[in-house]
């Protein structure tokens, strides 16, 4: 399966949602975390000075969240979350 950047699978978060507790949540399966050198690492190693890339299969979204998908999401279920900077 081909991995696709998050921005091609999910629409951007609405700027009207300012409370991070209100952000939509998504479930990934078969998740791997890699450091900047591509080495497999624990998600617990992530912090602002050590960003990680997370790759996993996006669990199908319920109908209540279908508006958050892009058309490409049905074709490419493997998602890559880029490191936060």
C-alpha cells in the first residue's frame, strides 16, 4: 500500500475550532513511528526537539465525520502524519 500525506486524506481543521479538546479524533491501525533518520522509534520519544513521522492505516470514518475526508481518502487508506514543528 502507498502512504499518502495527511493533507491529501483529511481536510484541514476548521479555524473556528479553537479548543483542542473539540478537535476531531481519528484512529490508526498498524502504526509505525520514525525519527528524522527513518529509524523506527517509540511514539513516547516525540517532543518539540525530536519530531517523529507517524504512518498507519486510517480506520474508516463514521458518517458523522465523512465531511472531514477528501475524495482521495477512499483510495489511499494509509496515512502519514508529518512531524510537528
